[in-house]
């Protein structure tokens, strides 16, 4: 445990959420308070920015604007999808990082991201230690996918879940407006873990949600799906279905691959219809009923106007506590949440060894999925409900959100 | 001008909006106050419910629940897409309506809908007059399309516009997160009038919106579009495009028809890709850039969690004033808005003859479209900004909206 003196650096990584900037606000405003921290930097597009020596000087920003980050969606300093090479095979990128850290005397490194990013954090931390360079490295979790291990949940999930649940309730009202039969299939994000799709069950819990919910945790059987839709259609005129984009057959095929030949465009990009679109077409071929496919697409991950207050505050605190821990001398940890109770909701912040989170994936427990494979149990509702509580959104100016606009003063290259 | 004594009936018609139920709350709560109104009914699925003698007895509902309708999206008593036959060719449906109105002594009829519904209203009113049956018939406007003539704007538009503008701002932040080139094409509702797509310009006005906006008011030229996308890509790495679902070539073809052969499924339903999807595919074929298509789909018309307070209140007042006018003896009119000033925003309610609104369509003035055909002028911003002001949404219970749930007690058939 060393009391380091030097600059602090934050990098944002992976796909946007509504609250990744709230964690940035937590890191920045806390870091600016500590005497041991001589400068506060933001990496321009995550680890790529570090490799390129591209930093914003956060000390130049107004505090009010930094606090506005709490309710600004996406990644204000720029994110990246970039996986560092295995240092045992090719240490050159790690050597470059070390060189940059030394040059700018960066002694505190905070990386905000999902399991890939925690792996990056872990490898950097190990490499620096081996090289004898003192730097406290802390992970700050974020992902709408909620798939990080050990921690009870991840910042970003609560807000995305609130969006999914609220929008399903609204779609329920929309779908039931005419007295005709209709099947509505809605696609929710989540490649391997069904957490976000599961949030549709919160709308069903309110009696205003989907009838059938399919997660990627179970193999998807089209015949069973077709049978379940048909059966529900005999009971009621409107059927609403939630499907995860990541559902696969037991042979491991995504739904578009099941029914479509893989077409590639002139540049070799694979072109496949969306999961909901393909399922809607297949239902339309078999039943004479109006079918509609809806995809929440990018809207669901950046819908800051529907952010959960619990999520926004926890994201902020995760950033803040990462700085506090690092200044106390902690390294090689991710800030996580340990649930003390669900009702009333109470969590403790925990410092989880990075290696326990790196590259692992937490899925929805199979015992939380209904026996028919098309819905969630009360255990999931009890788990998720506390995470979507309260509203927290940007102040309105002209009826529209007033998002943060940083000055983004670049640090002079040394 | 007759002081009629009898029942009042409300029907909801056409596609949902966030505030059609707010108008219902205005009609119901006001109607329940008047001594001349002996009963208050809601038609089950609009005019179809009237033909079938299917009514809800609104007098059985709790006032608190009726007020909750103000923030409940879609059509709580059920809507319908049904156009009555021309009474000069086939008066049978009108005779049936007259029979039902007489049987239940309905002396006040309120119909909430778009231009088709105002036509229905107008024809019913004329037929009753000719038949010597006294009934005051009032239209209450609603449509996210904002395409009703004479009135300055329509309830439903402000809230949908607020959704479109807010979501474009959030997508802007989402789209700019990586340092790679990307084109995002977003499809907005509106078949013939581009009002809702124009709302994307409110996000651009905030510096956080689409670069290019295409409305159906102008013929769509693919080569010009392609050129404009390509040019914008040389200036910045992210291009965001808003397109109306209704854009057509100068030959009158919708975009999917331009590039796809019309496929029909086993039941004869035409299958066409969405406008944004097809444009994205075509751009992807011509430029080596990541392209993404997003469709706001049904989400945009029922997003009550983002409703504009101005819209919710005006919708409520339109319903309320329709009742007040009818009780005073007015008939054959639609409640509309006359703008007194935009800054500060001030309107007067007007009673517009139904025949002036029936079956006409108001489009975005061509002089409000930029010379390059891909954006809106300040005149549009000045027009639209007042309509999206303020928040008004359902109380949260469990972090989710508490929508109205009516008892829906049926009126006994006579």
C-alpha cells in the first residue's frame, strides 16, 4: 500500500450506457479534491488515447459542467472497443503504456468498462507491478448487459432495465388499442446474457408487459416458440413477445442464420435481418395475423431521460469510491456492489480483485426462468425492482435535456 | 342552438398518441359536471362500438382514475380504423347510428381523432340534422402527424416531437462515442406530412441532432441523398440522418419499392423492408462505412413518459372545451388552436367548422425546408419549440408509471 503522488487518469471503454458519464463525474470530482493527485486527465477514446498520448485536462473544466455529466448519456471523453494483445505474446503495447504513464507521471489509473475492460485493467496492473512502476489501478464497472461476475449488478443496467420495462408498458397500451389480432415481437440487446431482456418481465409483473420472454440462457426452439405464440393467440387477441438479440438454437445458430442465407455486401460485411424481424416474418408465413417487429436498438442504452436514480447515484459513487480506495493505496480491484437486502434495498460497496471479474460472464440463473422457458420468476422481479427506482435526468432547457459540454482542453504532448 | 338533455358519448379513433386519453379525461370529467348530461358513455373501439351498441358507463368510474388518464398513453376505451360508407351511396350505417343514438338518448357526441375522424363526425352531424335528430356533435383533434388543417397544431404532436427530439439528442451522444466513421439512419413516422420527422431539427438546433433530415414534402432523390451523406462524411466522422417513413421518389415510389421487388407472403401481405433499413443497405453497398438503421416504430407515438406538459394540458382542455361548447349548444365544430404568439407562447381555443378540417391535410410549408432539402429553417424551430415544453407523466409506483385502469362497466344493451 503506497501513498503515491502523481496524475490520475480515467478511460471509458466499451458500449455506451446512460450512466458511464456519471461514474466519470464521480472519478473526476473526487480526484480533483486530493492533494496527492497532481493532475486529472481523461483518455481520449480509452486505452487508444493512452497509447496515442491523447488526454483531456479535466482540471480545466468547470465543476458544474462535470456534475452535469451525471445525467449525460454515452461516453463524453470517447470510448473504444480495443483489446490489448496478450502481454506474454507481445508486450509492446504494455511497454508503450508504461512509457506514457511514466512520461506523464500517471500514478492512478481508473478504467470504466465491462469484463473485457476489467481484463485490460488487470493485465496493465500486473505488467506495471512486474516492471516496478507504482500505479494504483482501479476498475469501475459499467454495462447494460449486467454480466460482470461477483458484483450484485452493474451500473448502466438499472437505467436500461427501466427503459425496457417502461417502454414495454407503453407498447402494451399501444398494442391493445384495436380489436384485431396482432403479434408484436420486440428485440432487446444482450448477446450472451439475458439480463436486459429479462427486464421486460417487470412490465409483465405490472400486468402490462409481454406474454412471452426468451433469453439466450436457454436454447431457442422455433417450434416451441411458434406453439407458444399460437396458444397465446387462442387466449387473447394481442400477443407481445420479448426476445433477446442473442437467442440461439441448440445447434448454436442465431435466428437470422436459421432462416436466411448469409449475404455479404461488397465490403464483406455480413448482412442479416434482426432477430425480431426474422421471427416476425416466419410467424407471418405460418399464421394469418398482423405481425410487427420492433427493435429497441441503440435507443435503449442511451435513454438517459429514463435513467434510474439508484443507478445514476451508484454509478457516481462507484467512481468516487474507486478514487478514494486508490488514494488509500488500493490497487488491482474493481468497485462492486454487495446486496445486503432487497426490501428495503441496501447495498455495500466492495473492492473485488480484478482477476475475479476479468473475462468472466454472469448469466441469468436458470432457476429464475419459468419452466416453460418463456418468462421470469418472482426472484428476478425482487432482484431487479430496486435497481430501477427513482428518476434522475438532466435539467430541461427549451424542453430538452441540457447535457454536459466539456471544454475538452488537450494536455500538451510531452 | 338547443339546450339538449341526454347522454354524452365519446369515441376514440385512429392511431394512438400519448395524450388521446388526456382528451378523454377532459371530456369525461367535464361531462360528468353538467346537469343536462344524464349519462356519460365511452364507445368501445370508436364508431364500431356505436354500431354494435357497446358502451362503457363512465359514471361508474372513480374521478381519480379518470384523471389518471391524463398521463396514460394510447386509447383506454379502444380505438378503431374504420371509415363509414358515403351516406349518399349507402346510408344504412348512418341509419343504424341514428337508431342507436335514439335508443340511448345520446344528445352529445364527441369524436377524438384525425382528419378521417373529423370527416366521420361531419357526416354524422349532417345526417342527424337532415333526419331531424338533435345532437351536438363535436370533434376533438388528435394525431402525432400534426396534419389537421386550420388548427395551429394537434394534440399528440408536441409529445411525439419531444420524444423524437430528445431521442435524437441521446442517439447523437451514442453515435459519437467511437473514433470510427459511421452513418446512422433513423426512420420517423409520418406518411404524407413530415411534421414529426421535422422535430429531429430541434435536436440539431441544440447542436446534438441529425446532419440531414428528409421530409415527404419534397421528392426524394437517392443520388442527391448519397451525395449529401458522402459530403458530410468528408467533414465529420459521424453522419446522422432522419428520414420520414413516407419519403417518395418523384415517380411516387416509396424507398423500399425503389430497391426491392414487392414480395408477398402466403396470405398476400406485402413484405417490404423499412425505409431506413433499405437506405442503410444501399449506402453500405456504395461506401465502406459502418451503417446502422434505427426505426422509432410504435415507441414514438406512445412514449407518455416523455410527454410534453403543454401537449397534455392542451389535449385535456380540448376535450373539456368541446363539452362546454356542446352544452352551450354548439355543434358541427372541432376544437382547434389559434396561435397568438410564440414567444411567449400563447394560444386561443377556436371552434372550427368540421367541414374545414374533414379529409384535408396540412403539410410542412415548403419555405420552412432548407434550400438543400435536408433540414428545417428557424421558422420551424420557433413554431415547434413551444409545443414540447414541460414534463407531465404518470406517478411512479415501483419505479414504473402508474397508468389508469378503468373499471370498464358495460352499459346494458337496450
